[in-house]
């Protein structure tokens, strides 16, 4: 047993509550209130008493959507964020280590053109580089030989550009033939240390493949999993769960929560599915990744196993497809991103009781979004205030797509890129308060991930917390 006393302890942000002491037993809060009472409880049980001396304590952050394996890998990849020319891109890639050069973070809008395999062939090793959205990649000829991808509309053989379903196949091949189980264990350990340093102690890990799942089991078995992980699996792993007759299960640290599905791609790659053509490219409205009927079948299989379902839907038509599938299957799951949401969809989200995981830092990264969708539709973009009024909202980074630092996300939710992006002037009414943002990044994320005992420092909740020298409410 342990008591924290003489502190400024925020036990929750909705409602905002502050106490001076808490008592922790077996990893859970058993008392939250007065310091003297907390001290007496601990001493009666011969427990430890820690004097905070006025320091501040908040619940640890819960990132409701990220990719532990890719985050760990990205920490060792060549960072291509902010690259402005092909010369600069090649210069960075030439410094890459390893038999295969992996990179991430490029943006064709910043480069002024799309990178191609002809450019990457300047490197005398296999090269595979992800766009910053991780929905598009480019490979050089040496890497394409290793992948041996079949022809498809998502794979441009003459440019080496790989999108959506073809990229999923490329990832599968890399997972099976290039990366070992030991690699995945290493990447997940690296990611969790990075997150712990940022105050993130719980995550929903999206698109978990077989090797990542085995790595999680190995780390949990050896007592090396230091964060709470709620795993959302690739649908291909449903076969395995059905064979062993297992649905949602887990331990104190690791829970097999659900499956992750897709309706569309990303706004940056113009593969997010819109109900009208893109403003800056009227030749396309985006791309449907999974048909509604296919989504319904997978939802029903997951439902039979007691699993949750998370569906990636960025464009408004992609969101229509996801909501249709949930309604037809009679299931209240969660939507990932919901970046473009029409007025009529708000009431439907409320009626279907769909939970949402959103990424406020997209506001900063998608600085071009007004040109992409036009000013009329821009008011539908990243409308967090409206969404929070109709359903439970969890915050996330989709890391490594966005930086894993929670304070950058909090700033984006409150300030919405004021003075930096055009979207601010069109949607400043969607700005959240500090308390609202903190709620969504703690208990809100927990509720979206069906983890109702995380995100507060109240009796019965897991004692996951951060100690700070300054008052976060003043820092805001």
C-alpha cells in the first residue's frame, strides 16, 4: 500500500476534481481525498507514504489509436518529414542503415512531386519509404523484386507507388519474409519506452498482425510489458480466434479487444472516400477499401466472439459506409478518425452510439486540407466540439503518423493551428477547452477502448499517473 500526500492531484477532468491525497493498493486507487486521511490509511497497513510537497499529479495519458510496431520501427527508420526536394530525400536515405532502407514521413505536397522508383534506384540497396499517412509507399526496383507484388490498380509498376490494398499485401510480405519475431519484440519495447517517457501508459494498438501479437504475448509472459495494451487485430487473425473459441480476453496488461477494418484511405493521398470529388482534383472522390457487405460479415464474426470493431473512416462517404455496416450488423463499434463529418451524420452517430477516436494533430499536418476539400466542406473537417456533443471521444496520435507527444495533441485540440493553418479561421468554433482535451486524452480514450477502469484517479481505477512540477491548468 502507498499513499501520495500533500499534492495537487487531479483525479479527473470531467468533472474537474482535485484532492491532496490518494491511497494505492495492488495497483489501484482505494481512496482519493484528504492528505491526512490518506496518510492514516497507509500507516495503519504499514504502507509507504510519499510526500509530494505540493507537486501536481494527473492521470496518465491513454492514446486510443496508434501502432506500436510501426512506432518502434519509425524510431529507427530514416525520417523524411519536412523534406522539400528529391535531392534532400536521397541525401537522407543514403545515411540509412541496414540491409533494407526503410523511411517514412514524405509528403508530395511539400516535395512538389511524387517520389518514384527511378529516384530511389539511386540507392544501391532495397528501399521502401512510407508517405506520412502510411497509406502510400514507394519502393525501388531492388525492393520490388523482394516483394514480387501481383499487378493491381493499387500498384503502379512503372513508378513503384503502392497504395491501400497493395500496400497491405506489401506489409504482409515484409512481416512474413523480412522481419523476425525478435524484430517485433524489439520494436514494441522501443515504442513503449518512448511512450512512457511521454507520460503515455495505455494504448489501443491498431492493426495488430500475427508477429506483433506473438511479440505482445512474449513480452507479457516475461513481465516486460510496462504499458496497458488493448489490441485490435487484423481481420485475418479472426480465423485463429474462431478455431480456439476465444474472443475478448487478456491479462492485467494485455487485452485482445477487437478487430480493425477500413473503408477508405487518407486525405493526403486523396484516397479518403468523399461524397463529392476532391476540390483540387475533380477526377477522383477517393477509394473504397472494403465493401459494405464485407464489413458486415466481419463485424458479425467479431460480434459472435464478443470482440469490439474499429473501422477506419476518414472521408464522409467512407463514414457513411462504416455507419451503414454497423447499423446493418446491429453493432455499436468505434470509428477511427472521422475526419470529414457532414451535419446529417452527427445525429446518426449519436443514434447508433458509435464511439470515436480522433487525432487533433492532423489539423497541423494537414495544413493543405482547405484546398483539398474546399471552403464549403472545410467546416466538416475535424469538428471535435460537435462530435463530443453526440458521443464519447478519445484522443490519439495514430503514431508514428503523428508525433506521440500528448502535449502537441492537446495544443492542437485547443488552438487548432491558430496562426499556422487556414482551417483555423473556418473552424475555430470547434476548439476545445484544456479540461475537455485532457478528459478526451484520459478517461475519454479509455471509454472508447472499453477500458472503464483507466483514466481517472478515483477509487477502483488503475493507479496510472504522472507527477508534474507545474500546474497543467496554468500551463495551458
